């Protein structure tokens, strides 16, 4: 069968047009495709998540923008849907294990795809260690809590350590040389660079079957670059756009998105937690699941509290960081620490 005919058949049998490349979409010629790529849209999936306004800067008219975004959406099957179909979409949500059963338990089975999970806490609370562990776990098969996928690690503080990945992989019986090949690493030097990296990540994600996107730390650059009250509004606006992009990628590729965030002391709080995560409400509203990590009094034990989630109750669990990575605290250890 000729290529054209085959395409025709596919369309008529499903009535839904499936396009692999931007250039295949109706209304997109080479010049428009080039413009879209300049904006960071290299794939049909990421274009489907764009808004018409986002295509304005390269001179794509609103009318045309609507048409091509709609074509991209129908290509990947997003349009108005009934609630039962929404339920079906939710059923596509996959879960990634953190490495600790206790931590997975407060997350109702692990970190979800299609949304953002934020870990916030003080220095040394284990945020980056969890990110490392997730990069290994995502490569596991589903029966072991993984997603059979690769990881993308955007590192803003130069904390990523391959040696740590090797240790964690060995413990899980994985070949470290294979595991490190499936982690795509990018160091972001400034907040602009960090934004640029995500805006251009869609193709890398698609080509490498990335199922985990990490930004560690989400806020460090923003915090050091946008100083003072008068810069707060523009910082929040940039952060918001960045998070929006991240959600778009997580949805388009059914991937887990993870961001980390440090905390600031709240000088005016006398009761409860005297800290709050950087980035304030915008980060709070867009990250769907937030976990607060803190150190136990001593040793490798960490306390994780689920602070907000769209549907899960608040909960607290403990885990530990060891040579092997993120692990559960044994009953024996729990009893011992209670006795201290
Ligand atoms: P900031 O990025 O500075 O805000 O901190 P973080 O929350 O990212 O902390 P991180 O995840 O880097 O945790 C560091 C802690 O993990 C260390 O203080 C150690 O307690 C523990 N840790 C890191 N590497 C190892 C290791 O190889 N073996 C063991 N046993 N513990 C480790
Ligand atoms: Mg860190």
C-alpha cells in the first residue's frame, strides 16, 4: 500500500487524525514549523498544550494559532471530554515509587504522572537524594514500581552526583552503566537558562522516553536573581510560566514532574511551623502535591509530611537516607528510637 493511502486508511478507521511531526499538521508549513521550534515547540504533544498567546511573539496570528493548536490537540486526542472520559484519563495516571513504602503510602502508591510533586525543606533534608533515587526507580519495570522510562534532571545547584546513582543502582540490582545512560542531565546556570532548558525539552523527552522530569532546585536561581519587593511580581510571573510549562510536559508525555524548593524562616510565626517554602502561593497552587521534608533529631531518618494534595489527606511518615538510597525505617529501628 502506498504511504499516502495507508495514512488515509488510518484516518478513516479512527476518524481521529494522528500526526507524528509538526510539519504534518494542517496549516503548518516549513516557515511556521521553524517559528514554533524557535518558541520551543518541537513536538505535536507540546504544541497541544500551548495557548494562542504563547505563539504571538513569532507573528503567528491568533486565528492561525487556534487552528494549529486545535489540530495538535485533536491529533493527540485532547478536546472537550465527558466526565467519564476524564475518569479514563485519570486512569492513565501512573505511579512511581519513591523507594520507601511509607513515603509511597502517604502518596497513595507513589508519585503521580501528569502532575507536579514538590519537595520542600531545609538544606540536607533529602530533597536532592530523593531526586537521585527517582532517576533510578523510574527505570524499573512497573511491577517494581517504575515506569520503564528515562529521567531528565535539570540541576541548578550542581548537586547531581553520578556516583550516588551508581550506588543506588547496584542496590537495586541494576547495571549502573545502563542506568546512567538513561539520565539526561542539564545544568541550568541562571533562571533564564533554566526556563530555556524546559522550553526546549519536549523533543528530548519524546525521543528518550523520559517519564520523570526533575527541576532541582526550582527556586534557587529565582531567589538569588530577583531581589527586593519591587521584583517580586515579575519573579512570580516567570515562575508561574515555568511551572505551567512543566505541567504541560508532564501531561503531554504522561510523565512524573518533580521540583524541589528551599524554605524561608517566617519571623512572625510563634506556633506551628515557622518556615514556609520559597515562591509563595504561585508555586503552591500549581504544584499539585507538596511534601515537606525535615530531619529527625539525629541520624539518617527524615520526616515527610504531605502538606497538600488535590484529594489525599494530610499525612506524615518517616524514611531514611542510607548508602543504598531512600529506604524504609525498620520496626526495630523505630522501637529503638522511641526508647531514646
Ligand atoms: P539542599 O539542596 O542543600 O537544600 O538540601 P537537600 O534537601 O537537597 O539535601 P540532600 O538531598 O542533598 O541531602 C543530603 C543528606 O543526605 C546528607 O546530609 C546525608 O545525610 C545524606 N546523604 C547524601 N549522600 C549520602 C550517602 O552517600 N550516604 C548516606 N548514608 N547518606 C547520604
Ligand atoms: Mg539539594
